[in-house]
């Protein structure tokens, strides 16, 4: 049984049975059978379905959001926004998908040629709990448009969200095997990757999970997309609008209670504005209100579980033992729930193992950089390379950051956020491959060249 524990109250949710081996086999067989017909469906059929699914998510957004809030603790307002973003992704691929899949013509020395994008088959998605709808839908929407079919292995604590996604898609009129949830444990994933009917796999999660999935996919010579951890830098230069940078830095650190791969985790501030930034940023972080995620005036809810809170507290303790100073916050809050306070760390030794890890909680590390070279060196001095945010009004500095920060994404004078229209993904130990945009659509398709 899967039983979610509401991290705000400690109350257990309704148990969800784990699927038997026979039930999983039936779903894989259904996926393969559905692909045989969906692969030749018209673009009109696919876009019409995507539009209906978008409408279904919008119509049921409050109920869907409440499930997420109960299962992993995000604020209700952010959960509603997440469901709305899912609807936008379905609509984006409905509107833009056909043009993304248009063939391209070439002239070769021996005559004309064309490149066509063709579906590959059932794709397995292994997804985390932190954005229980969005992480899944940014896989599902392009999968449907591509003519593929999807199978989901969701996180154990968000099985209610997983079931709700499947129910909503089926209610919108999707064939029964187009998207299916597999209520199984992580130890069953390797067997799925070994199954020849599953042609590819995508994972969003930890480095450890990514390595296991990549190893299994490699043995089977199957395509894999990995979106793993991040320790994103947030760089502030003297030419930046400091008030705006501070406001966005707080939001970028505590959104989803700091449990986002693209949360800004390391604030790297030029020496000329370091003191002013730290003073304003600290004041704003002290004001962050942790509380009931269902309440409209709550800034952040609890962490996803008591276990996740303890992991974060242990990381903070290790950083402090290595010389880092916790100016305030970063403490477990008394009473029910996996709550902790927002906090700020300084004097963190960047080469210490604990500081090289992803800090998945609402505490920011603030570093001083003497110049742009030092800022870029600090930004790149971690094993991750997912996202980054840079704050400057100097065109030459902007060019340096865009060129030299080792990351898959850089936001300029803005908090980094994913969008259905733009490719999303990282480099180094943050994974490989891309989701979203046309590149996310093409990841699991056969680019077939036709001569003549």
C-alpha cells in the first residue's frame, strides 16, 4: 500500500494499493496496443485531445491542487498555479505541435531528401514529488502530440496525484492506453526499462536515481533524458536593480519551500553591493511566513516530509561544522508538521562536500565575489549545471554570463522558471537531454531521413 502523510498535519491519507505484476503487465500490453493505433492518428485528433485535456485540468484545478497540497505540502495557491501551467502546456502543444513536426526538405548531390519526425513507442517516465503535476505533464503533453504513449512511475508520496492525472486524461476522452499510471515501487523500474516494449525513459530526480536509470537504459541501448539536481547560482552585480534582485532572490529561494531543482540556492554577490544585498535579503527572508499551506497568507508550507526536513537539517549542521555561519533560521519549527524557518548561511567553504550538494530546503547560501571572474568561477565550482540567474544592466557582463556560466539555462534580471515554450534541462551532473519546447517534443521521436 502507498499511504501519503500530510506534512502539514501528520495525518495519513487514503491508502492506494500497489499494483501486482499481472496488473503492470496488462498495462504495458495495453500501451503497446494503443501505440499501434495512436502512432497513425492525425494531428487534428491529437490537438483536439490536448485541448480537451487542458480544459479538464482547468475545470478541476481546485480539487487537483488540494490533492497535491495534502500529499506534499505546497501552498494551495502555488498548487493551483501548477495545474494552470499544466493546462497551458497541453494547449501549447495543441497549437504549436503540428508545425514542430513539419517535415524539412533538403537538396543533396544525388537529389531531394526530406526529414520526418515519427513516433517511437511507449515511453516510461519516472517522476518526483516536488511538482507532482507539472513534472509529469511536461512529459505527457509532448508525448501525446508526438504520437507516442506514456507510462508513469510517480513518487511514493504523491500517488494520489498520479491517479488524478490518469483519471483526468481519460475523462477528457483519451484512449485507455494512451497514458497510464503504474502504482509501483522504485525497485520495479529496472524491469520496466528491460522490457522491449518500452522504447525510452525520462527521469526527473536525484543523481543516484539518474545513475541507476541511465545504467539500465544503457544496457538496453535505449534513449534516456535525465533532469537531476541543481545548485543554481543567483549572481548580483553593482549595475543591477538591487531592490528587484532582493525580492526575486527571496522568491527564488523559498518557492515550494526550497524544494525545486531550479530554486536559486547560492547567492553570489559582487563585493560593492554585498553588504547592502545581505542586509535587505536577510530582512526579507526573516519575514517569510511558514504556515498552513491551505491558507492564502502563507508564504511557504512544510517540507514534503519529516524525512526531507531532517535531511536538510543534517546538511545545515554539516555546513556549519565546516565553518559556515547560519545567520538565522534554518530551524525545525515546533508543533505538528514538517515545518522549518527560512534562513541565511554565510562564510560557506565552497569546496566542502556539504556545500557541493543540492540544499533542498528554504535556506540560502550567500557568497561574496570581488569581480565578474570570481562570480563566474564560484557559479561553476559545483558538480551541477542546471539553471542560473544573473542580475546586471551591463551588456558586456550579460554576454560573459550567457557564454561562460556552465548551465543549461540562464535567466537575466529575472528568476529562472520553466515554460512550455522553451527547452528545459541541464549539463554536468544535472543530467542531459531537454524537456519542453520543440526540443522536448523531438527527444523521443525517430528523425527519419527519406531520399528521393
